[in-house]
C-alpha cells in the first residue's frame, strides 16, 4: 500500500542546468535510489556521457551504492551510517572539505510538508563551510486515499498486524488518509531507522519497531521478524 509515489519532473530546467555544469562540483551526494535513477536517466536523455563525472566524487547510502555502481561504475564514499547525518560525519573527516562544492539531487515534494531530511543535510554541510546546491531530480507526491478503501478498512479492523514506514513522507501521507490515531491503534508501527522514527514520533505516531540496520531493507525485515518472534514467546 504505497502512500507516496515518485514521478518524473514537470520542469527539468534546474536539473538540466546542473548536469551541463557538473564539472563545477567536487561531490555529488545521493540520498536515495530514486535520486540516482532519475539523475542518470536524465543524463541519458540529454546524451551526456558519464565521463563528465570523472572529476566528481560520488556518495551513496548503503545498498544504494549498488545502483550507483550499475550506472557509472564508481562510488567514492559509502558512509558507515546509512543516513544524511552519516554523510556529514564522513565528509567532516576530509581535509579542506570546506573548500568543496557539492550537488545534492533531491525530490521535489508535492502535496505534503517537506520532510526535514534534505534541509537539515544542507544546513549541516554549510556549517562545515561546504557550498551545497540542491537540485530537484524527481517528484515525490502523496496518493489519493480513495484508492485504498479496502486496505484502510483492514487497518481499522486490526486485521493488518504491522504498518512499515521507510520514509517520513510515507508517514505524512498516511496520516492524511486516516481520521485519527484510533484508525490504526491496533496495528504495530515499524520505521526504517532512527531518523524516520524520530519524525514519525514528532507527528504523533507511536513506533514499536525500529530497524537497527538501515543500510538495506533486509535489516528492516529482520527487525520486524524479530519483534514478532519475541512477542510470541
């Protein structure tokens, strides 16, 4: 039951301009697989060779690095912690990083309050003296709750055991689909890592499962399985 969808941009002006001056950036920081795919799809549309990235350092999170490798054959940084905070922590260790310029391919959020993930990343990079440029690469938007009448009824009836969120935007959109916390109070809520958890809690959601390994969805599935295994004892 996706609560959000990703779409192509309606206006590529900013992304195209960034791609045509990609050599102006020292680093490109990818924070999602969707961003990687959309970025390289647009490069392909514009017939821009991946060789223009030779002088850029590329960063991806966790298993997203496999996607990045498949597109361009290199990944220069995979943070130990698979999060934007992990990116900042690793970059802070690099000498003269304050002299660098970074590009951040990011979603254009439509129909929802923008999660604080990218704004916080930019703020923390700027605190290191880094010049950070955000460029919209794809659209993230909420879905119409009316397409989920059956699923929402199952949730209200407590037939669904667990609701698993992998991003803050998913939580925000889900909350627009329910009338109150009572609609999902009989379901256990799981979140993919501490950052989505913290934002879900700020939105008033009680989170029972948090994946400790959030470098891949395997860790998320294991956390959910472990919770129910222990609950059944």
